[in-house]
C-alpha cells in the first residue's frame, strides 16, 4: 500500500511539474508574440540614450 501511495504521489507531482513547464512555455510564447505584434505596429523601440558611449 505504501509503495502505491508513493508511486501515485510521484506521478501526481511529476504531472504537475510537467504542466507547469508547459504553462510557463505558453506564457513566454504569448509574451513574445505580443511584443512582436507591438513592434510590427509601432516599429522597434527607440535606442536607449544611456547606451551611447563616448
């Protein structure tokens, strides 16, 4: 009984971790897609003036 309980808990946690990785991947994909849509509409962002080295 204990082995089955531990195996079930392991499968449950593994499945949860798998779906969490999928969720983070989808979120990153949506964010990148949104940024691409903004860049397509408005153009690329202006350069940062503090990046100018003299």
